[in-house]
């Protein structure tokens, strides 16, 4: 075992030999750290950042930056770094988009010129209409606004601008499209023309969209102010960054880049490879998950494993599974006839947990943002103190107690005990039904990953509740041997 580190609950943990091997690594400028949920990737990122900071006796600003997944995790990461000595906040922690935006604002971009989602959709509709008027009705310009909004986003995230037609036509492969929308060579020309119509509208309106920011940085690295560059760039949850975001991040570092990822936790369908980045890197793998128990991991993996046949045949997409050594009790699934019964059960379970110990963290994981206030009201009705973890919320992840958080925002976090209410259709998976087979496959991969992330936030105890008549289709994929069932709908004498 290696050196000691304070975790999110102010408890001392010892870094494993595999973790220290990553932290002490000296070699290629880019190190990729891969590992399954609970192997300590985030802890390695945080500890490595602190080690980097020790190299500087003075002038510690603008030396180390951590890019992480969302604003909630930014706040949590800052709190952990503070526990471990960086109380002055010398280590910059932010999201990639926030940093790219600040760079562009420093280069005199008008913040109001970044179009919002509704404006972007309107411009996509206008682009389709312009293309119809110029080229006539075509199969592609009759496809939905949703399709083209997604396609244009994917093109930009794949580092395509209007100057990259040859790259798009001959080199860029588009995964995840059903047989009805596979583009022929001629249709790729049409698709690029529609993309160009959209870009021309942005230029006429003197606007950009969020995907344009990393593209600008990639193409103009010489314009990046020195105050936005760092000796050491560390990226957590890198599996959810796009190719363009990764390439832009490479423009930021001066000495080296440290990247942690797990494709089993990929939630947004992003994809990049080291080959696409054009870099020489070293990959190290973390083993033996320390966060969760063998029983919890087995249940989560029984669902996630359905994705393996659908992953791309690429080394960067190889699934990593490591079985935890820690033993525990099987997860519990409780089924009910009504939401009121489910609420009463959740309150009863949480009260029992708090009675056992009020020094533990309890996570209530919500499938949707709209459920955060619902579950908060459950705790209020029961007189149980709680915190809601929101992107701009005022929460302290280092304190024990009940935390209510969405499955997306929980990524990178952990709780001693976890309960996932309303594991129903419409929540797992979301109530969205793609019509095209490949899009449906992509959607279900991301949704299984989201459920996997939710389950593996638990260290010791996992409870799942649902309405028996609305229960998720995912139960059909989950190994029945991996959980205890409490069917509360059965009437007993």
C-alpha cells in the first residue's frame, strides 16, 4: 500500500500500489488511467494534482487544472482538495466548457452571441428550409429537426467545420445510425451542404453555438492567453468528453496531461480514441474496486454487460471489469402498488439507517431533476434533514447525512448507503423511444450505463424501489440471483 489521502468523508485511505504506480508515473506526456467504477480514478486525479502542486514553492497559480464532469462534481472536488491541504484553491477545478468559454470571452467573444438551445433548433429548421429552396426536396432535408440537431452536434464534436469537407466525406465514420439513414457518398455531400447552410446562418446572425468554442481553440492555439494555460492538465470522467473537447484540452497543457476514464460510465454517447487525438500515450489500469461490494457490483454488471456486444471494436472501447474484494449483503428490490407506499418504505429505511449511525452518507438517487424536490419533500414530511446536490447548489459533500442527487450528477460521487426510488419505465430508461434501430441501441446503452452508475455509487448497501405494474424493463436483464426481492404487493393473512 502507498501514501495516505483523505476521502470525501474525511476518512484516511491508503492509496493502492496500482494507484501509486499511476501517481508516480514519469514518461509520456499523456497518461491514460482506466478503471471500473470504484477503483479510485477520481482519487488518483486529485492526489496527483496535489503532488504536482508540491513541485512549486511559489507562484502556484496557473500550474494545475482539473477538468471534471459537471458543476456539482466541481464543487465536490474542490471540497476534497481542501480537506487534503489545498485550502487556498491553487488547483483550478472547472468544467471544460466553462474554461473554453472563458478563453473565448477573453478573446472578445460576446457572451450573448452564444445561442441557446431553442435558438439553435430554430436555426436548424431554417437551414433545412434553405437547403430545400436551393437544392429541392431531398430525403435528407425531410428528416426531423431532432435528427439534424444531433447530426450537426456530432459533426462539430468530431472536429468538423466548413473547411473540413474532405475529412468529413472520406475519413470520418458515423456510428449509430439506422439503415434508413445510412448516408451514401452522394448523400454525405448533401449532409455537408445542410451543415454548411446551418453554419452560414450562424455567421449571418453573428452567433456561435457551444460546440464552436473548442473548435475555435483547436484552430487558433496561438491566441490562447497564457493565463488560461497550465503546466499540468488533469481530466476526470473523460469518457463523456467529445473528440473536439479533448483536442481543445490538449491546447491548454504545457508539460503533461493526465486522463481518467471508464467507458462503462459513458452517459452521452461521446467517442474519441488516442489515434484520433494523434498522440503517443501510456495507459495504466486500476484494479480491485474499493468503493462497493461484490454483491452490488454483480447486480450492476449483470445489467451493464448487455452493452458489450454493441461497443465498437476499438481498444479505447474495451470494457474493464474488476470484481471487488469486499463482501456484503445482496441489494434489495422492493415493489409496491402505489407511490405513497413506496414513499413510506423509503422513509422507514432511511430512518433505520440513521438510527444505526448518523455519521454515514445516504444517497437518494433521482432519475430526473424534477424528482429532486419530490424526494426532498418526502424527507421534510418525515423530519429528516437533507441536502439537494444541484449544479449551482450550496451543498457540502464532505458532511454525513442524506443527499438527494440525480443519477447524472452523482457520477464521480459515492455514498455509504444508496436508495434508488421509482425504478420504473420512463425513469430507467427515460421515456424516449427512438424509431431507428441503431438509435434505439445507442439510447439503451447510455441508459444501462446510467443505471450502472447509479447502483455503483453505493459502498455497502443498495436498495431499489419500484411500482410493480410500472417496473423498468431493465429488471428483465438483471440477474435475479443478485438481489433480494421484497414484493410488498402480495397480501398476507
